[in-house]
C-alpha cells in the first residue's frame, strides 16, 4: 500500500506543478482505481477529460469506473464518445455491451 500512497503523492504534486499535464491525471486515476477509490478516480478523469477531450482511453476508463458505481447512463455516454474519437478502439465497444 505504501507504493500506492507514494504514487498518489507524486502524481498529485505533478498536477499541482503542471495542472495541464493530463498524463498525471490518467496515472493518478489508475492508482485510485487500483486501491478501490473509484469515486476519486472518476473525479480525476473528469478533470483530465475537461483539459483534453480527445483521449479515447480516458473516456473509456471514465465510463468503466462509472459502471463500477452503477452510473450506467453516464458511462454509456463516455463509451460512445470514446468510439467517436477512435472507431477502431475495441474496449469501449466491449464496455458498452456490459453497460446494456
């Protein structure tokens, strides 16, 4: 667990220093998801998507985390957006199937 705490600290510091560095948001969200802090992962990915709305992986992951907290309708919208951004990216199709 200490490794996760350190990763959270480092990614958070990165975001404080460079608030538009979206890769830090993506990484922080993944760490939060790995330690079952799904609501925090969702919050972080929403911020990342607001900064860079063209990343299909972020949209897909946001939808996936929303499914974890039973927000199916919102999740579906993020899966659809991921598909619009990159039609040959398979993960959002799969997750869309799980959401329906």
